[in-house]
C-alpha cells in the first residue's frame, strides 16, 4: 500500500512540475505583465487548472 502512495505522490509531483513550467513560460511570454497573463488565463480556461471556471 505504501508503494502505491509513493508512486501516486511522485506522479503528482511530476504533473505539478510540468504544469508550473508551462505557466512560467506563459508568464514570460506575456512579459511578466500580470494583467496580460490574467487575460490569457481567462481566454484559455481549458489549459489553466488554477483559474475559476
């Protein structure tokens, strides 16, 4: 049972790391302008997992 929890935890960390890297890239493309980044999040709700849908 412990092995399953560890494997799921590792998978979750990999997923979070990949998503964070993607959103950092989007923020960099927007020139660290939080207003433009927020507009991007609102227009790409299917890609953003932390926005209100």
